[in-house]
C-alpha cells in the first residue's frame, strides 16, 4: 500500500477513536406536572444540604453559567427570601474507562498498534428548582460530562456554559 494511503487510513482510525472519546454532554430534565411556570420571575440560590460542595471558584463558575442563561430568559436573581424560586445544585464526579489507542501500519489487518485504558473523571451537574411557597421540587435537570476541575479554566468555562445552555434550553418547560 502506498505510504500516503497508509497514513490516511491510520489517521482515519485515530479520528474514529477520538470521536468515541469525545461524545458530547447528555442532558435530562423532568418537572412537576401541572406546575404554572409563568408565575416564576425571580430566583435565589440556595445550598442543598448534604450534597458535595465545590470550591469557591467552581461554585462561582456554575452560578455564573446558570445566571446568564436565566437572565437571557427574563428571570431575575435576588437574595430576597421572597424569591419565586429557589435554585440549588448538586455535583457528582464519576469515573469511567477511556481508551487511548495509537498505532501504525496497514489498517486493522497488519502493522503495530497499542491500546491502553485509563480512568477519567466525568462530572455531572444537577440543577434543582424549588417552589418555596409549596415547598416542593418543580424542575430538575442533569448534565453529564460538565465539570472538570483540572486543566484549562477557559476551556472548562466554555464546556460549562455549553452544558447549561443545552440543559436550560427547555426551561421553563412548554406545557
């Protein structure tokens, strides 16, 4: 096989493996049936007791990403106890296998290749919206592969902003 074709094929295999690793964020949400979301205009951040806490920097980043999405939808943040909604978040860092593959040669049938696995942390962020008057959860959403406390802060913020945009796309839900 011609060397250029072999390199193209190897590059194709590498792109395939990278695309598997770069699967996007998954978002899921659910809400309390019958809730009139039109009555909510203001919100206040609250801490959810017993949930793992982020450091001050990560906490500020999460709140900034959510605040910008909610502001764009016409919601107003307040510190007043009489806010229409309370918002809290929970985080989880799970671990999953990542395959690192590299090689050279002639496609799947020949040449040398090596594949190793490592464990990576995948951050999940769950947002909970509560009605303080009713004392009940009215909306809950989760975004996976959202939090990554290491590495490039600018890249992490872009990832977080993208996840919150995707998660809050359908908030408030259309009924």
